[in-house]
């Protein structure tokens, strides 16, 4: 499934947050939305998910505008994976995952055998079946993030939108979560993540969308998009983009560090 | 760490609660100053549907059908409604401390009842005034809360606190000007909450709003889970969060207003019972809602039994629920053993 954002603008009252944002992500692609905190990444996601109404432009899924879709219809196409959070009431991991099935049910229905099987499958797919009966609040941040991904999988939407999935995790969990997400793109999921870390964009994504002051600063393949100049504009720091393993990999390091 | 496997399964726990409720109802009929044995209970109830020769006295039949049974039914209904309203409010406000009076339903009802007593209204008029005033108060809270800047849920809670306080100062004023010989004691007694003097008409009055409120809450209970995660997350999972919250608030308010109107202010049930239920069946509303309903009914019925049998005179049930509820709540929050 492809998702296309066209000339999307959004303002909170007088304050313009997003201006003319356009990009698209194709079937099986991994897109990173790169930019410092407070630049409008979350607002962009909220507009795409139908939580905010853009002041101009819109989002199209396979060419169809999402503006007139109900929450239920949208949820069949797009799943949102928030940062691992701590809800007010402690649910079992299994119940948390099972909640993802709600969008395809009638108003008065509760999950039945079919939904329970789907939830069990998703837990197994992410390798967290052993957490099934644990409390969601009692597991680690990385495990919670995996549980939320499992919840998005049972929602059965092919576009996954992830808000800074790696930011609250430690090094090992970050790698585990991101590699799992990357493997999902091979199964046909389109993944859009926001990140403030250019190395995360280099490591996993097929496309990068750099946002600066609510506008698109650059959009394209990571190697062609992320350069010293871009990082300096985005974050106000001097870096050097270094190439590793015959340019199969690139990383950003602070400028002058090697001298 | 608690593992689910060591527990009784949740449907089984609900079945046990159902059986306990039926046993409590039968036990409550037998309990009382004027004796009615189980044998008579069966006979009198059966005689309503078929012709049988009476082995009971007419006094027993009249007492059971006009006083004891309505009172028992009403205790169950009010307990069920207050507990399910409490559980629902806790979900929509994402706040474990929410109780049925969070939006001013109780204070609003109290004002209406006090006003009706002041104006010399009949007992039916007191009930109607309490119900109407309760609904109007919550309506005002919603009106103000939706206009508050910032987070919607916080705005509603703050509006609830403000309007409640405003309305209860109105009640205080009525108490001040009320006739201290008969009106003031009547108002004070009403405020303490009591099921004394329940007649079949009260049951009929409460039944319709209670049914209109509890049935949707019961049917929508799985979706309330999603609301506890916040509107945005719920919305992205495919539910219309705003609409669902309005429905849940409306239903909860309706059953709270109906309960307070017929029974007066009965505190703690709506807070303690959902928490007890959370301990027994976890936070999933699929089981939490029926567990709260059943436990609420059992709890209020048993407390009402105490209220009419403990001393020679009636103890207002609102006093007893606080006496029992507050220490029990302290026990619940300090005891380990969370379930999910």
C-alpha cells in the first residue's frame, strides 16, 4: 500500500506548524521523518492519522483521500504505534494486544476466538509469547514497544506509523525493536517513523524526509539526502558524514573528532 | 509475580458472584424484624403467577410484596448502578479516583431534593426533583467543561468540582432557611441516604432510566478499555472516541441520577466496589463491568440489611457505606496483589 501526503499545511490558530509538506512512501518502504524535537513531526503524524484536520492539503492512501474516512475505516489502513507509555490501568500484555482488533468489530462486540488467535500469532511473530499474561506496566520499555507493535499487527493495517520508536529505549532494545520493524517491511508493511537521530535514518530507512521549521528541507534516499550541510541546518551542530564498509553504511560523527 | 494460571478463571468468578447475589437476596428476605421464612417467600412469589392455597398470613404477603422485596430490589439496583457508573467514569476520565459524583450528580440531586422538601413537595416530587436537578447539574458541568481551555478531561473534572461546590452551597442555604422542626431533619435525613420507606413505585420509577443506562454500558464495555488509553490512541485503533465518551458519560449520569434520586446520597460504593472488582478480575472492562455490577448489588444489599437490622432504629445507609467503605478502601490500596 502506498501513502501520499500532498501539500499538507497545518496551523494552531495563528501559528503555522506545517507548510506545504509533500512526500510519499511506497509498499514495503521504510521512511524516516527526521528533524529536531518540536519541528512538527508529531503534528504531521496527527494530521495523517486523522486526529487533526489539516488547514490545506491532505493524505491519500492508494490514491484515495483519507479526509472523509471514519476512524474505523482509517484504522484498517493505518496503525499508530505510540512511544512505549504507562497507561493508568494495568492491562495484561495479551489484553493490550487484543485491543488492536477493535476497529474491525461491531460496536457491541468483544474479541472472540478469531481475534484471540490473531493476537497469539502477533505475540509469537514478535517473540514475546512468554509475556502474554504479564502486566503491561510490569515489563520493560523495549518489551512494551514490541507489545505495541504486536497490537498494530493485529489491527491488520499495512501502514505502520511509529512515533520515535527508538528514543526511550536502551541500546540493545533499540536495536531489537528497529530490526524487528525493518523485517516487517519485507512482509509488505510500509513503515513511517519519526526520529531525531540521523544514524537511525541511515541504518534502516529507504527514504528520508527532513523537516525544518514546518517545511520539507530535503526528501530522498538517505545517502543522497543526509549530508554535513543538512545536519548543520537541522540541529545547528557540525558533523561529518563518514562512510563505512565500502559505503554500504554511513554514520554521522562530530566534526573534527578524528583530528 | 501473579500468574493468571493460579487464579480461578474470570467467567467462573463472575458465576460465583452471581450465585452469591441470589443467596444474598434470599437471605435478606428472611432477615428482618417480622419473620418471613424461605417457605413463605417461595409461596408468596409463586402466588403472584398462579393460584395456590396460602400457608402464610396476609400481613406477611403485604410486607414482602410492598416493602421488603421492593427495598431489596432497589438496594441491588442502586448498588449495581453506582458501581458500574463508578467503573465507567474511571475509564473515561482515565482516573482511578473517579466516582459517580465526579460530575456533580450527587450534589445536584441533593439540591433538587432539598428544594422540593422546602417547598413542601410529596415524596414522589422529591424523587423527580432530585433526578431532574441531578441531570441539569451534570449538563451544566459538561457545558462549562467543554468550553474550558486545555485538556478536555481535566476541564470536565474541574468544572465538576466548581459546579458541585456551587450547588452544594445552594443546598446549605436551603437548610438555613428550612423550618428547623420538620423540613431540616427531613433534608438532613435525605442527605444521609436511606432506602427506608421504599415502595414498589420507587422501583418502577428507577427501573427505566437504570435500564436505559446500564444496558449500553454493559454492551460497550470492551470499547471502554480503549478509552482508558486516551482519545488519540483509541481513535487510531478505529473507534470514535469522542462519541463513545459522550455515550458512556450520559449513561453513567443517568443511572447515578436515578440512584441518588430514590436513595439519597450513598457514598463510597462507586469508588470502592470497582476497585474491589479490579482486584478480583483485573482491569479489562469485559469482566470488570459485570463484576462491578454484581459486587455493587451484593454490597449495597448486605449493608442495607445491616442498616435495617443492626439497631432498633434504622441507620441511614449512607453512614454505613462510609463506615465500611473507607477502611476497606484503605485496606485495598495498601494490600498487594494486582491482577490484569
